[in-house]
């Protein structure tokens, strides 16, 4: 039996749980298991005075214990020892203190009820000869006030949010025929209508051809039966002072209209990487443009594919759990002429990401564990404890890696490692990707921003290696906006939201950057990561289990305690 507990540290986060009623709470602790073959169990020591333990509990051969009935506003002191089958007990671990804060006072239930509303185009007229129309709007909210709205011509792509108004000028999409306008309202609590208000109107031409007879002159909404040699009146620029829909698509050159057949409309519990399927196009259409927007009208994906126009495997990190999305598709030929857009289809994703059950933005099987005292940026603070960083263990090479957000990067929403063999495109693919590929999901300050992140490596990148990115439209390519540090243990990346050539693979300036990327080596043999020089490279703050550990510093037997406050149940809108 060892004299000291080996590497005594948390294997999971310490939780302080406040019940719905009362001021008591429970304190859960856990630790790494010892490796001795004669280990019999553990004892937990705790109390409310430093140096004095009022309670000793034999928890037997388990590695976690819950201290009941702890009081808010009190500091608790905790240590653990191990004992063998002969009853020999180790020296206790270093004592750790935890302050139990007071529970959050109850708050008023949040307003989660969206507003309701309606719209009427041109005071209810059946038709119009101008693509500039007036929307009459009415909206109500039971829990507050209506503050904003968004307008769309297709139910997929919405305008930017504008202040709520009872009258609003709008420009219909190009091309004659039945036009539908969609409006969604928002209240002062941020709740958007889940289903838009809708109205339709017939957009028709009335300009008669020169030199021809006109039947029923002046008849509203009745075009001439004669063939006209005149082009329809150019209405672009007629209402330059009016808000325009920047996302109006060019008029399709055929009557073909795809139909999305999977998933079903209004499906729920859809995967975060679903396969979207449509009816197959004729042979002349070799590409498909797919769009996906979130329930609040933000476009999250605009991707043109050519491998199989009738199918799209939604890339990882595009979709979030528990969110309603809308999608549509159109086909394009070799001259980039398109069919009509399909009717929009809605679906809702699964509530919890099965790969990230704790929803911390890192796949569960790639997380660094508390106790892996990794300090890759060398600032003396463990990476896991820094709010501006995310860390993981790569699937390929099993290297430690951390990413820090920098200029214009508001948050690192997700960070994941994946095997590049899952990408079947091989053109321009580097011969070796020694740590596989990373995928970021970054939130920037403003749509279209250039953001900067810093990637920290546990071992230097191989000499001569470069940074590569991948997207479905452009394939593999060396990324020019990546700078390696002299020691090659840091890579600074500059990325632009909405620019495929600048590291954003979702193809739209939506405030989110997605970037599959990694270290690539152009050789015919497998590259080996360099060995970090301890004087220059990353710092590994390891613990000691030897008898002289105490003499060598307080790191021996450190117990990492991370406190999570789970607030009292409060009603919040699902993200």
C-alpha cells in the first residue's frame, strides 16, 4: 500500500445542487481510483473548520461521495484517504475548501409566449402590377410588447430585423405569378413567432404591346391577350428608398420544382447531421443549391453540391440541438441556370447532442479530464479553467490541443476532432494529417467579421507542415492565413465569416464561422510530431505520488474542485 494516494484529483466536476425548496444542499465529490492491487476502499473526511474534520465516512471501494445537508454561506473542508485489505490507511490527501454560496433567489417566470399577428397585402387586393407593395400588419403579445419583425418572400430567407410597424413597404420577388409574403413578429422578451403570418397576391403585367389592339382597356390585373414585343417594365430601382430583400433569387428558367422527400415536413428528433433528400433532377442538372435557415430566420447554410444533387449530408456543427429549421433546394445546370426553389420544409432537431451530452461544446469522448493538468499556452493556468479556451484530445494521434478565441471572436461554440478519412474527396489532400482534422464553430461579434483564434499544440508541428482547410465547394487547399510560431507549438488563424476562401465553410455571413482544418504534410511517408522542448514548449502541471511529494510542492495530491451552480428551476426559452 502506498503511503500517499496517487494523483488524487477529480475525475468529474464537483456539483453543488440546490433543491427547489429550503436552503440545504448536497455536495458531490469524486476522485481518481488508486491502482494498488490490495486497495480496499476510501475514507472521506469533512468539516466546517480548517484543520478539523468533524465527520469521517468509510465509502468503501467507490470514487465518489455526496455530503448531505450542507448549508449555504458555509465553507467546507474535504480530504480523502485510501486503505488496503489489511486495514492500513494512507496519509490523507491535501485538504481542499469549498464555499457553498447562497441559492439564487426565485425570479419571476420568464415570458416564453411568442406574439401573434397577421398581415394583409395592398389592403386585400387580388392582384398588383407593381412589385412594390404595402403590408398592413397587426401583432399582439400577452406577456409584453411587440418590438420587431422580419419579412420574407419564400419563408426561408428573411430580411434583417426591423422595428415593428403597422404599415410597411415591401418588394416582391421577381417574375409574374402568385406571390406569397411571410412575416414573423418578435416581442420584448426575444420570442419569435414559430409560424409566420402569410398573405398572397397575384403579380401581373399590364403594359400593352405597341401597335396592337388592347382588349378590355384599363382592366385591372388583366394582361393583353396579344403577344407583346415590349419587355416588362423594369421595376428595379422604382422604390430605391424602400427596404429590399437582398436574398431574392434570380428567376428560374424552367417550370421544374424539386420536392424534398426526407425528412418529412414538421419532423422532430432529427439528427444533427441529417441526410436531406429530394426528387432526382434530369441529367442536365448537375448541381444543387441547398439552403437551411433557423427558426428566427437566420440563414445557417448556403451550399452548392455536385456529387449528388438530390442528396445533402448536412455537415457537422451546422445544426444545434432542439432548434426548428427550414430547408429548400434548387437544381442548377452547366450554365448555372436554375430550377424553381422547392417549397420550404421544416424539421426540429434532437434535444440533446448524443456526442456532447454535457453540452460543453466538446464531444464527450474527446474531453480532457480534470486531473489532466495541461497548460499549453504556458501562462501558469490550466487550460480547462480558462473561460476563453476550449481543449480536447485529438482522435488521430491522441494529442492534447487547446484553442483560444482572440480578435472579434465572441465565443467558441464547439470544438471537435475528427478523422480525415471520413472525407472522400482526395484532390489536393495532403499526404498526411498527423493529428487529423479540427472543426470550429465560432461566433463573431458581427456578421462578416474577420476573427482570430490561436491553436496550441502539445507537440510541435512537423517541419515543413502547413495548415489546410476543407469545404464541399472548393475541396482541400492550403490555408494562407495561418501563422506558425517559431517553436511551431502555436498556430494563429484569421478567418472571415461568410467567405469560403477565408475559412468559413457554411458559405454565408451569419455571425458563425465553421472551419474544418488541420496540419498537413506533403510527403509520401507518415509524419511524426516533434518532441516538445520543455524550456519552450507546453507546460504539463503533473502531480507526484512519491513520499517526498509534499517536500517538492503543493501540487502533490491536488484535488481539483470545480463548482457548478444549478439555479432553481426557471422557465427559459429553449435555445
